[in-house]
């Protein structure tokens, strides 16, 4: 009877130890998925969601450079790269715009698509992504900015795959 009592006491302590404290934390996970194309930094990590451009008095904004790679699930298709809108920085009042220029691999981008040929973009095929290319965001016309302030803006890159295979 004494051992039966000990067994019940131990079982009660175990239930108390594991059943009294519980916490649940929910984490929302999101992902933007395009099964055909993507763009990353050269090491495969995500592009930064923000960058800080340095202002040099007498010279203007220093260009921001990142090495990037394009990714594709389809062999033999060129990529089309464009900007969603003409990028610029504006101050907190929404005035004093500073136009920006954006280029990929030396090709200046605009709202009209720029084609990146498959053979030169993916010289070794699609398995390891494109060749590494510089992405450069710079002040469109370098020079002094006359109004002080904190300037912000968005550069929106659009990457699509050509609809027809190379040679068609």
C-alpha cells in the first residue's frame, strides 16, 4: 500500500510538472514566390530592403553598388528587366526630388524593359544562377543638393522571362 501511495504521488507530481505551464507563440510566415524568375545578391541572399546612400558635399550622392544574380527555372529564355517607375528621392515634404539612375551590368534601366540575353546572362546554365552582375543605384545627375533633409524613395525592379525561347 505504501509503494502504491508513492507511485500515485510521483504520477501526480509529473502531471503537475508537465501540465501547469504552457505557452503558445504563433509566427506568421510569408513568402513571395515566382516559380519562373528571381533576383538575389551574388551570394544567394535576399536583396536588401533598404540602403543608405552617402552624401558627399561638393560631389552629391555616392553610388550604391551590389553584386547580384538572376535565377530562372527555364533554360533558353532571355530576361526582361525594367523599373516600375522612374526612381527618385524626395525630402519629408515630398518636394526637392533627386532623380536616380539604376543600371544592371552596365545597362541603364528604365520603365521600358531591357533584355538580358540568355547566353550572356546564364553562360553556365541555370543551375547556379546567372553570372554575377553589378546593380548600381546612383544620383542621375551628380552634384550638390541645395536643400538639407532626410530623403527617401523606392527603386522597384521588375524581372520577367521572355515569352519565346532564344532564336524564335
